[in-house]
C-alpha cells in the first residue's frame, strides 16, 4: 500500500495531519491507532487459535463405521 505513495506523499500526509490536528493532538491519535491495531491483531490471533481446535473436535466427534457395518446395512438386492 505504501509503495505507491512514495516519500513525497508521506511527507505531504504528515504536513497535512499537522495542519489538521495540530502537534498536541497527533500523539493521542497515534496511540489510539496503535491500540486499535493491537486489539485487532489479538482478536485475529484468537480466531486463528480457535480454528484448529474446533476442527479437531469436529473430526473426533464423527462416528467411525467399519466396513462390516456398512456391508450389513446394505439393502438386499
């Protein structure tokens, strides 16, 4: 994403942010954005950690039918 902006674009964005929010408000905004990314990352990690456990549980919970049981449950021809 930042590859297409380039250094002059980033400098322009920083100057624009300074003009809009002022030098006193920028650290607060930076901390808020940092906290938001941190919470998002933790939430995504929790979801990723839950997925393999759920899949293993679902696989174990399925009944296993032997070949003999399948043969005995077939309809007569």
